[in-house]
């Protein structure tokens, strides 16, 4: 009897265990099913992994002096902060730094294999063609009114293709002129020297007066073999300054349909002006065989009084002077002049884009992450490592970085040098041969602008045929 009872109890215990196990397994299976909100029925968040790529921009979170500062420091910190407060998914952000010269190769390989990064932080100039290829998703829906007010419209124009925003502006690298104030003073041009925290604006007439006086009055015993202004055209490097010069007489360069419209009276005037100052001896000789790197070296050697610069080049030059690597002189900034009196300015906007992974949850997380680090009050301060696009950041750091205020005020004069046209990188290969022909006298200014426009528009038309922006129904 006792033996039968023990056998019955054991059987009941086993059955109960089996039922409990089945119930437990069924619950776990049910709990593993995610809801549309990313929450499982147990309250656990669904895990979503995304990849963030960037080219080297700055080291550290806020400053390169931080212990262990590296190019990925900011994004790793931003990823941790984002994941801790993110309530939609259990987001894991994988950060990788990509060499700039490997960017396009790596992107094309991964796009072909269906494994693009989810987020890429890079200059818009370098990434525009990916918009036209349909590789990026619009970010218009994550831009709010507060951001639009804090970031100048000129920056938004740069990141807008068609009707949509494709990059979230974070920082920028504006192009200006740089001049040797010591050489100006030696030539009796003190009245044209601006403050050391100013981006000086000259009228075109004043600029021509500066060039003439530098040529005629610069002491030859102190500045032997020196010329007033840098001019170059051996390749496509530094071409943005050449594009600015071609706009000096009011030509807008691109029309509303993304076509080049340089071939008009104002475009011819600009090309003729470049030839005129070269022939007058106001520039270094032989610009057709001079590179932008050559010009920069000549300026630092005080063989040129005026050259081109951006904040990276400008700060590097100052650092080299302080370290004794190069001879120290007083270098200051100026705008590119125009006939209208309004200066010309351009910039390389840097920000994040989101690739179309065809995984809706990854795209969602990627866009949420981009909005987070591009708007978080603490994180946007890291844009001080370049030039902030946000007026609020420029204001916050104006005591520490007084030129921030000048760059911010200058932002209203920015023109979009690429026009956001498809195939812009190919256009760069068309410009400099025409400039070479101009400087060597092989073509007249009228022919130069005509040929550039015809060749450039042919390239644009070809690329429009495969552009998702221009082929939208």
C-alpha cells in the first residue's frame, strides 16, 4: 500500500513538473514576442544594434586635452548617454572611425553588399552624391522649430536636397581669405587692416586698391619675391575659392533646376577679372601650374600677402608659429569681396546622415540617435572643436573663442557652392582645365564660361537621369 502511494505521489509530482515546464516555456515564448513599440510582454526592450561611422573630425568629447581622447570619444560618450535614456528599444551603438581616403570605397562595398552603416558623420560636400543615389533617408521629420531658429537658414539650405533635409548640421569649416597684416602695414595699408578677432569686409574697389598698393609699395628689401594675392588652378583642390571668385559680380552660378548659368555678362566679368589681376602682376606667376598647397606654403613663407584659409588651416598656421616651426607674423581674416559690397562666404557643413538599411527599426533608432546628439544641450557644445552651426554655442563660447561670433555673423553671407546638384564631384574636374586655359591665354573669358557651362551641364544632365531627387514623380 505504502509502495503504491509513493509511486502515485511521484507520478503526480512528475506530471506537475512537466505541466509547469510547459507553462513556463510557453510564457517565455510569449514574452519573447516584441510589440510594435519595441517592448516585450515582460517589459524588456527589444534589442536593436546600429553602426555609426565617421571620418576623423576631432579628438575627445569636448576637448583633445581629455585623458585618452580619440576620434571616437564623442560618439561613444553620446551612444552611452543615448542608450541610458532611450525608452523605445535596447539600443546598442557600434562606433567605427573610417579613414577619409577609404570612405567611398568602403561605403560602395557595403552598399553593394546590403550592409551600409546606419549613421555616417561627415562633410555634406563629400556625401551629397549618396542622396542622389537614394542611399540616404530624409531627416526632415526630426528637425524641430527650435533647431531651425538656432541654426542659420544658410546651413539648412546646404543640407536640403529637393524638399527634404538629409543631413543634420552639427559644425562647419568656413572658407575665407587670410592676409598678412604686417605686409599690409609695410605697404601703407593700415586703414584696411581689421581686428584680430574680425573677419574684415572690403568692397571690390577697396580690394583692387589693396592689390595695387601691395604690388607697388611693398618693400622689396624686406619682402623679396613677394606677390599680393594667391591664385592657383593646377588641379581641383581648393576649387571652392575659385568658385567664389566666379560669383564676385553677382552671377548665382546655379539656377533653380540645378543647371549651371555662369555664361552671362556677370560670369564673363568674373573670368575677365581673374585674367586681369593675373596679367597685372597682382598674383603669383603661373597660376595654371600652382596648387592650393603651393599657394598656402608661399603665404606662410611671406611670399604672398593674401591667400585662402579655413579654421583648420588658420589654427594650424598659428600653432606652427607659436612652436617656432614657421616664422611668426600677424595673420588675420577677411571675406571674399564682391561688386555688390556684400561679401562672399562658403562653408563645409559637417553633420550626420542616415543610410537606408531597409530595416525600419534600425532606421528609427538611427534617426533618434542623430536627433539626440545633434540637439542635446551638453553634446552640441562639442561643435566648438570646429566652428559651431548653432548660434547658442557660438554665444556660449565667444569669450573663449572670439572668432566664433564673427563666423556666426558671417553665416548670412554663405552661398551653397555645390548647388546640391548630382555629380558635383565630376564638375570639379571640368573647372580647372578651363581656368588653366584662361590664365595661359588659350581661351578668352567669354569662351571659358561658355565651355565650362556646356560641359558642366552635360554632366549634370547625365547624373539627373539617375537621381532620386530629380526623378521623383
